[in-house]
């Protein structure tokens, strides 16, 4: 297949100024990069924020292609690449560390100390360099993974989401057999967390949220107990369900600071709390309780430490039906409509996926 010189892309020209362009140059892979024909790119919760305000260290307006949850087929490889071949079906992860800073050398590339510094080799696809709302995208091979044969490109866009959930679980100490986990927030990360916890051996999974449709989807993915925070007191109910002891671990995915406070109140002594949400306000956590109860509370940045690879290997053995979360798909030409649906959550939108070849 011949790669064309120009492509269709959704280019950010300024705050709230997203334009479809038909003559954007197709990028050419560097020595250790691959060129991907993007088949699907999902809208993430951060994308409407990028659309509204831009992103620190982003490419200049008028050139910036965002979108970071994408999958497609490799159509060209750089001269040093022997890890991938033309025709491979792949998904990307957005973070590629510089590889030389202390954090990258320790494996923590999602918190690279050279964030945003292209010259040092750092890349954050769809944030500080171009991403996937286009017909083609170039990625360094350390950000690319082969996907299972039977997985659609649309479903593959959920792998980074699931990897973000998995990283939160890992940062919160992983799962011990039979434990009780509370997951706060049935968004895409919370819902994939439920599916992962089920497969990792959690005994009981309690899912909390405000929307009944999303909670019942959580049930399909493996939650045992659903708590609607509008109707029930989550702290009281979790304590009741655990004989007053509290959950072994809490994964906070809702982004509500009240939920972080609740996590401390319904976590057991020696329990763990993983924080995955995006918090816009400071919280009033009972810090002394964290200390006196020996609680481990851990932030978790994105899909770190090759969590995408772990999720792929896990779902090969024990599939997760990611299609349950994909409520809407739109062709690239309708990207404005897609953002509208994602923003307003019209029609119960959970994950909205752009099909970039249509
Ligand atoms: Zn994202
Ligand atoms: Zn680094």
C-alpha cells in the first residue's frame, strides 16, 4: 500500500477552534518510529479540556493534532525497527519517556523529569506532540503494542483506559486473593477497573456512582454491590458490608474530593487507597486517620510501568468485553458532533470513538 503525502486531520487552531484539514502532511517515521494508519481514536476526558484551553508544551496552534487513545495498522517502519512489521495491528500508549532521566531509568516514564522536552526524546502523544485524530500518526516503538487478533480497533482504544485503571490498582498494592475493593466512580476507568479486579482475584467489588445505567453496566463487568451515592451513604454502607472493618482497598476514579475523604472513612486499618481521578479542588482528607490507621494512599499517573502490555496479556487469557463501554462511534468528518456528545454525555455516552478512516 502506498502511503499518501497528505491526509485528513482534525487540527486545533485555537481554543474551541478545531478544523478538519484535508492536506495535512503525512508524518514520516524516524529510525525508531512506526507510521500507523489510525483506524480508531477514542475521546478521553482530558480531550475536551485540550480543546477548550490547549495543553502546556503543545505544538503550535494551526499544527496541533490531539487525540491519544488510538489504534490502527502499521504501514511503514523506521530503518532500525525490527520489533514491528507493516501490517501489524497495534495500539499506542500516550506516554514515551525521555529514557535517560532518573524516573525513566527507574521505569516511571509517565512522570518523566523531562516532560514536554522533545529534544530530550520525551513524547506525550496527543498532548506535547501530535496524536491520533488524523488518518496517520507516527509513534516511537516504545509506545506501541500489538493487539489480540480478535480485538476490534474500536475496542483496542480502551486498552489505555484499562491500563490506567490497572496502574491505579498496582500502585494501591495490587490485589490479594479474596479482598474487598471499593471502586468510586463508574466512568471508563472505574468500569474497566471493576473488570480487572474481577480477573485479578478480588473477592467482592463494591462500585459507587450517581448514574444507575452506568452502575448496572458495572454489574455486567463484574461488580458485586452497587451503591448510588445519591440514595445511600457510601461510608456507612461499605462499613456495614465489611462488618465495620472497612474495605481492604479503595480505587478513587470519580475525581470528587468528597469521594477522597470518603475513601479514608471506609478503608480498613492498614488499607490502601489508589487515586486515579482528576481533582480540581483541594480536599479535606482526615490526614491524621491516614497516619493512625497506617493507610497507604497513592497517586497514580496514567498507564505507567507498561500497564498496557499487562492488560493486553491479561485480556488474551481472560477477555473483557470493552465494546460494552463504547456507546457512540463517529467518522472523523463528524468529530465536532462527537465532541458535543462526549461533553454533554448525550444518550448516556460513556466512550465516544472516532473512526479515522471514515
Ligand atoms: Zn486519556
Ligand atoms: Zn525521562
